């Protein structure tokens, strides 16, 4: 019989993991776990497993261009570690608006009066509904009461905003007169209508939706969550006709031109930017969003604002096809 061997020292085992490149405190945790499991030899494998839990560059070979699990639009952004005018007005020498620089560029890009930025499109919809419709009703087509990846669910967002969802029409067909009936119903106090693009599925056959242009004839503001942030349906930054897979994808310029009072979209889908949400449209409605207390909680940081500014300038320079990694990949 041999005497049971003493377990190796945690410190010695942790130091043997140095070549994993993991910080020492993590190596200590891994070594301790391996010893506690009675399997010190598993330490290297455990270190490797830990490393695989960290964010890692990968090749997107899924065939899905914008994969939420793989970070959506690929983007490199470098900026110097220098102070920048995030909330500073160079002309007055006073505090400025965090939203001014980027807001004016996205307004120009979308053909809208004004625009602002929040952390993602879910935040954009939440803020718009809270600012325009808290305590009031929001008619939404039953065909657009959707769930979109990562638990963005239209009824729940409206509830969180403090507004009440009013179901309109049917799952497959919703006409303008359905909205008119909902808005004029005695017990309904509609503050806006919300149109949502069902980005991740399609209903085919006996289907009908109400266009933004038709909704714009209603007496209440039309808010369109266009989702992917395609700036212009004519895709002027690509040679030739728009690719077939973009058919039916709502675009910012056309949604505003058709009469949407506000649009919201993600910045890290077809726009090709960092994770953010853009709200664009009527200046008075954007101002109500800016003034809402949630706007402070949902505001992006300087890194994201700088990346968004660069993306907007590239579009305005008509260089999106060659300068934005997502569109280069397309
Ligand atoms: C992707 C998407 C969202 C959610 O946007 P996030 O930026 O992920 O928060 C909401 N609405 C529509 C229509 C979408 O396509």
C-alpha cells in the first residue's frame, strides 16, 4: 500500500498555468477547482475551457450576415485616448448636448427634422412609447405584435413604457379602417400608432398590412420601428440594383418620406455600426424623447457616439459600400 499523495499546492499548480495567458487570480481559481475535484491534472483543460468563455474573434461561416449571437455587424473603431466634446460646445465654451453632433447627422441621413441615439433599438422603442404615450393607448396591428430575437416583445415593451396596447385587425390582415375604428373607439385614448417590422419571420398568402403612407392619414403620430436600419431602399452605395434579399426591407429615408412621424432602428444591423438605437423624425417628438427621464438612463457613451459619427459621415460621403465592413462583406 502506498500512502495517499498530498494534493499539489494551489500556488504551484496555478503557476503551471501561466502559459495559458490567463491572469494569475483566474489561474488560482482554476487550480483550486481542479484540486477540489480531486483531479489536479484537469487544470490545463479547465484553463482552456475558461479561455473559451471569453469574447473571441471567430469566422462567421453561418450564412447569416447579421448574426446576433456573433455580434451582428462587424466593426473596427479606433480612437485616441483623448478628451472629446461629448457634451461640450466649442463655440460657447459651455456644456453642450451629447445628442447634438450625432443627432444632426442621422437626421440629415434619414431626411428627418431631428434624431437622437440610445443604447439599442429596444431602448429606442421603450423611450418613444414612454415619452409619447405613457398612461395612454397604443394601437398595434395583431400581425405586428411580435417577438424579435433576445426577448424584444412588443406587448411587453409597451407595458414597460406605461402605455396600454390596443390590438388592431387580425394576425394576417390589418387595414387602415381597423386603425380608424380603434382610434375613435370611445374608451380608447390613442397617443400614437406603432408599426413594427416583423424582422425575423414572414407570413405569406392571404395577408395585408397598412402602409406608413396610409397610417400617416390618421390623426395621431405614426411611429415605425423599421428594425434593421437600412438607410435608403435604393442602396445608392452599392453598384447595380438593390440585392434581392433586401426586397421588402423598410428603409429610413422612405419611411420618413412616406410620413412616419418617428422611426426607430438598430445601428448594428444593416446600418453597419456599433450597438445603438436611433430615433429620427419630427423635431418636437424627438425633443419629448430627449426630455424624458429615461433618456439619461439609456444614453450611449462617447465611444459609441464617435463610432456612430464616423459611420454617418461615411454614408454622407457615399463611401458606405467600400468603407463599412458589413457592406464590404455584402
Ligand atoms: C432587431 C429589432 C429590434 C431590437 O433591436 P435591438 O437593437 O436588438 O434592441 C426591435 N425591433 C425590430 C423591428 C428589430 O428588427
